[in-house]
C-alpha cells in the first residue's frame, strides 16, 4: 500500500513496492533506445546502460516485445526466446550487482507496426481495422502506417498468452517484476480507448468490454509473477500514436478501480504536467489504492512537491535519467545536470547511450 505514514516524503525516502523496500522514490522510466542486436537481443551496451543507472529506486526497462508479432520498431529488444533471455540475464545480473531493482516492461505494439517488421510480412493486428496517422521506421526507411487487421475474437486469448509467455521469460531473465505497457497508443491502450476500438463483440463498446483485454492480460501475468510484482502503465490523456477517447475519466477510472482487485505493485500514470485542462491522474490517484507513480516532465522540485502533496508515491524520470546516469546522486548534491543530446536518442551505438559523464567524472576532469 501507499506510504501514508511519513509526514512529507521526498524523492530520497524509502517506499514499499510489493515485496521490495525501494531505497528511494526515483524511478527510471521506460524509454525506447533502438540499440538491440540482431534477433532483438539486448546488447552488451544495454548491460552498461542499465547498470550505470542502478542507483534509481527502480528501473523499468524499455518496452520489450512479448512476441515477434509485437515488434513495431527496428532495434527494440524482445523477451520471448532463449537468446533474449540470456541477453536480459546479463542486464539484470549487472543491475543487481550494484544493488538495484529492475522490472521488464512487457510490450505489444498492435497497429503501430508495418508488414516489413512482422513475421512473414503479415499485417499488424489491432482491436479494429483503423490506421494510425504518421509513419514508422523500417529496414527500408520510413513507411506510413497501414490499416491493421482486426483481431478475431477467437485470437485474443492467444495474444493474452503472448503476454503470459513474456512474463515467464522475464522471470527466467532474473527481473524483479514486470510492467504491462498499457500506454502511448500500443495494443492494450488501443483496446481501452474508443477512438481506436470500434469492436462490437465482448472486447468493444462499453468500457467494461474495452477494458477486458487489459484485465485478462493483468490476470495472466499476475498468475506468473504474483500481482505484487506486476505494475501497469497508462496514459489517459495522451494523444501519441493517434489516440483519443470520448471520456478519459470514465474509461481510465473504471480501469483503475478494476485493477485495484489484483493488489498490484503499482499503477504508473503518464500525463505531462499542465498538458490538459482536465487531468485524469488525480482521479486515478483517488481510485487506485496501491502505490501510485507519476510521469510527465517532472524535475526535482516538481517531483518533491507532488510527493509532499500526496499526488503520488513515486515519480519516474525519462530524459533526465537518460542523460544523467547518476541522477540520484546529482539530485542529492544539487549538482548540475548533463544536457541531453536528442539527436542520439534513437540512433544506435555508444554515443548518447553509455557516454554521458557522471558527476565524479566531470569533477575529475576540471
């Protein structure tokens, strides 16, 4: 449960998340970095990258595909075969050697893909045959999103099993838990929101039906890990990947209430500060009874303010952790932060990945 006893928790206060007492409330957010090796295997660079950031209270990995069908971008890691398990095992061993905790984010992109990225050149799948706007990157360069194939009702249990398989391989990989990627316009989010889900069967229409896929996946994955080592990430007002919903408060309020019954490790809500006149995160905070994590452009000051006002129990940081491997130590010392190099976020290689200097390295060079 949330830590309500501490008068004014800060980013450096410990917090209980499932069976783990995290040493601080600073979470490294999941961030796609496009640096996996051939076969979607985590690279040796990933071992260094995650180990460098092990002082975070919790690391959540980049999205990692639960099946070949779940792939949406080149160079993104999977977690469904033996070589990928071996690659992730090197990562988890390195993080644990530094005293860190790490969850794998389980991911299926749904319609945010292209036949060039799919087994046998098949169409990507989705709840409904509705194309997202924009384009994705493939081995042949940028390609526009096409119209996906709507999943047959009889196929959905098999996709749920893909998540369960990913959960089992994550367990084999030595992770401390898993997070379900239900945000940012990927498959779980596509089922949840009525802008992308026009189904007329048991998985479409009213929110009770649109949330069914999320809840079935959560139940299957909790059956592998125990619910207290499973988190869920949602983005109730995000529009990335052409997402919309006619009533986000009702849709995601229902999802939060239903997720309560599992006793999850946490609910992770991404909603940019000041991005909408009607934020949904405060409602979800009031409805979800377990640890609550916020993401959305926080800095040290705004994060501590959110914790002090009981708006969240943990705060996740994306770009700040990407560009500052020792972000925890820098915040603790009030030290200057590195400037992120956005041109290298997704380009591959060491540059902009494992070469950001630590505060100690900067001091030694002066």
